């Protein structure tokens, strides 16, 4: 009696389907952006958050650019942040797969799982090429790399099975075999760590040096050009033309806005 | 190893890439190349980006959660947690959908007669449907390991080859291990082990307090003697008074019990995870639904097992047990019972606009949790978004104020460049690409040669 009070009988739930219960699902917002652990944001959340931040930066830059009559800042933000978004979330994994692609299949295929299974019975040049290309694309785009923890756990499982199956051969034999097996697994985990180091450092290089450099150089060129135009109009160039950026000082162009 | 640590957690990886790839080099480069204004702007932009993109939502979420269950929003005047669900025992929305669906399937399975059988079937199905994400790789790794043994230890390699490593190689649990784990996940009276049977404690709590405690307090308040009270008939009014006093107490007690179980669950969960890992699963798993599709992808094994424990503790057991004893019944379930259980989980308290968004006391447990969680996720998220959007404007305002409201993006300024402040931006005296030995030195040299040759 008392027990039924805490959850009083509500309106009957309407279940669709015949026999099988179709239960209502959570709303789309929750399904996509709910936390997985308390206090830790998820990667999906980070993605959405960063794209909103980018939108706000573009808006602020457009406002300032409108007042200054130039869109250098908007262009900088667009390039830096949109590429930044892509590289931040995807570059490390992509570089890892690209790096691992050049290792022998014996190790590579353990460290990267390709969802597409190549059809080895394909005959003829074109079908074989097609299969090959499909596999390569799958490897590079969707290949799955296990975590270092997972590789270690697999090694533990192998060791356990080895001990169980060869226990009667004596301690020394088992230990020697274990050492040899461990060599193989260590090599796997070294390869994985190397790939992950390469991926992260490449992502850092792209994000930290590549993108800002492009921005600085392009803006420098635009600003110099613009000042040259202004200077020609005022008959008082702020900077001598020969010290301007990329375009040669002797090279004259009709005026155009820098954002074009 | 450092790389291993960085790579094992996506959040750490993002943090390292952000600090190393965005904050430090960009600030340095801008400061050196384009002066203090750009340096400051870049630093503020990137460091708040790190904060808001990586952490902020999580932190504010934690704060919201504490408030939700805490005294501020959950007191006698204003009760957010009307059903006494410990929201701190967090279950992800997709996980909840999956568990709920599997549970409803077990419940409506005509072959399962008793609540105990339903619970067992649910747990076993869930565990059976778990697949390690590296199943294929495990297979290859095992073959590779055996291959490595073949030269020096042919006998051991032969034996290993003959072993039936089915579940290990496929990255799933064998039926024996599934039932072992299901045994571990059975209801228990011990806080430290198994799924804590909160319902049993609640039944005892009711027995102790319902009969005497609050009623006596009420009697005191009404100046009725105990003897007189006992002679009163079980009237509707008296029952209502009893419930009014008892109900909030039971709810707080539930939350307290759940928190107590959370505090001491670590060793048990570790043991559970280790057992699963020893027998075929690994740190990351998918959970398949009844059709064999991945309902949950790339989940951490330990978090998933923890979620299963929370789900059993707070939802499955709560609706399945007999509330008077707190034990799972062994009598066959009636159709009405099944319907009632479904209502207790998925019932909707009303169809009005408010009832659609606000959790009410009449909601089913899962419906209630979903509504609460929508707020618990949405509010921190909105706050974090407002913060991060305002940063860009704040940044511009700071620069503007420094220059008396005139200078905009350096180089595009309303104030003309005096050739000193921003000389590097316009490539003034010593542009970077002409520095001897700089990255563009060769390019610049060629340009000069072209210019000197009369060129264009």
C-alpha cells in the first residue's frame, strides 16, 4: 500500500508494436550531449562548444572589421578556427593512421583495424584496384586504433593462457616462452606509442605553427598593399614601397578591397 | 610512458594539443611578430578557449548536480528531487535508453515468469551483448603471439593453437563468465559488495519509522496520547498524515543510501572490471542491442559496469521488488504487474506543457530522470556558452579601451600606422621573411634577384 504511493500509477504508457515493448527514448539533445561521467565533458560537447566559440569570434571580428573597413580579421579567424577545429579533433588520429600505413602488415594490422575487408577473390586489374582503393580509404579514414591499455590487457590475457596451457612443462620453459611473447607485444605497444607521439606532435605543429604563419603572412601582404593604395592617394606613403611584403614594389595593381 | 597517458584519455589529448598547439606557440608568435596587443588578444582568446572547450561544461555540470541534490534546491519548500533518485549516480542518456529497452524486453518476455528471472535475464543479456572494440585486433595479436613462439617453443605454440580461445579472440564474454558476473551483480545487503539492496533498507526504514517515529511526533504535536492514537481507526486522513511525514524522509533516506553505496563501490567495481578483462573484454567496449547493432559505441568498460550497477540499484530493483519486504518475488508475475512496472519506469505525469519539461512527482522513474537530466545538462551548457561567446567581445573591448576607442584590429586601425607600433605587421623595417636564415630567406633572395634584374 505504502509502496505504491511513491510512484503512483500514472497514465498508461502507450507501447507500439505487437507484443514487443517499444519504449520511449530520450530527447535528441540528451542523446547527443549528455555527460558520460560526472564533471567530465565529452568530445561531442567539446565539438559543439568550440564551433559556437568560433561563431562568436567571427561575429566579434566582423563587427570590428566593419568599423575599420577591413576584413582581415574575419579572414584570419575563419582560416585559423575552422582549420583549427578540424585539426584539433581529427589531425592526431589521421596522422597516426597515415604513419602506421607504412609499416609491415604483421604489425600494422594488429594496431589498426580496418572495417572494410578486402575481397581477395576479385579478378582483373580494375576490380582489384577498386578493392585496393576501398581498403586504403577505409584504413586512412576509419581505421580503429586500440588504446595502449587495451594492448596491455591483451598481453595479459595471452600470458594467462600461456601459463595455463604450458604449466606442466616447467617454470623455466614457461618463463622463456613468456619473454619471447612479451617481445612481440612490446613491439606492438612501442609502435602504437610512436604513432601516437607522431600524431600528437604533428597536430601541435599544424595548429601552432602552420596556421598562424599563413595568417600572418597573408595579412601582412594585404595590409602592405592597402597602405600602398592609401599612400598613393595621400601622396604620403606610410612605408616605402620597396619594403612592402610579398608583392614586388614595382608591381602596380588597381585598387581592390583586401578581402577579395 | 607519457604518450600512453596522453593518448588514453581524449580529454587529456585535447588539453595537450590545445596548450601545446594553440595557446603557447600562437601567443609567442603573435607577440613576437605583431606586438603586445595581438599577443594579449591571442593569449586571452586561446586560454579561455581551452577552459571553455575542454573543461567548463563539465565543471558547471558538477556544480549543477550538487545543487540539484543539495539542500539549496531540494528542501521542504522547493523540491527538485521529487522521487528520491540520486542523480549523482550518473547514467548517460544513451546508456539509459539501451538498458531501459533491454529491461523492457526482459520484462515483457513471456518465458520469464518471476521478477528474479527478469532481473537475471536482463543482466545476462547486457553482459553477453558487450563486445570489446578491439576484438579483431585481439585475434590478430593472439595469432602474432603464437607465431612469435613457434621458432623457439614449438610445443607451447602448438598447444596454444589448439586451445579454444573463442571468446578471448572475439573480445566477448563466455556464458560461464557471464553467469559469474551476474552472480556478482545480484542484490546484496552488504554496502561494499554486489548491487546494494536499497529497497530492503527502505522497507526496514518504513517499518521502524512509519509505525512509531513520525506518528508519535504528530501525536505530540496534536497532544494525543499514544494509547489514544492506537485506538484511532485507519482513516484516510490519518494515512495521509502518515505519508506526508514519511514520504520526504524515505526520499532523503534513498539518496543517502545510494550515496553510501557509491562511496564504497570502488573495490567491487575494480574486481568486476578485472574479471571481465581477464575473460575477453578490454578497456573499451560496444554494447549491442537485441538486433545486433551497436547501441552504445566506444564506451569505457568500467564506466559501463558502474552504470549497470546504478541502473539496477536505483531503477530495476526499485520497480521489481516487493515494497513490503524489499526482496525480489518468486511468484509468477501477472500481466497487471508487468504493466505496473512499465508505468513505474516510463509513466508520464501529465500531458500539459509544463509537465512535458518539468519533472513531476507522478512521472515514472526514467521519465523523471530524463527531464531532470535535460535541465542538468542544458543549464551548465548554456552558462558555458554565454561565457565563451562573451570572451571574443570582451577581448575587442579591452584593446579598444587601451587605445582610447580608436584602434581596431592592428594594422586595420583608424589611427594610421606610425611605422613603429605595428611595423612588423606591415612588414616594416625587418619583416620576418627577410631575416637571414629565416624560413623564407631563399624566397626573398629570389625576389630581390628578380627585382634587381629589372624585372617587372
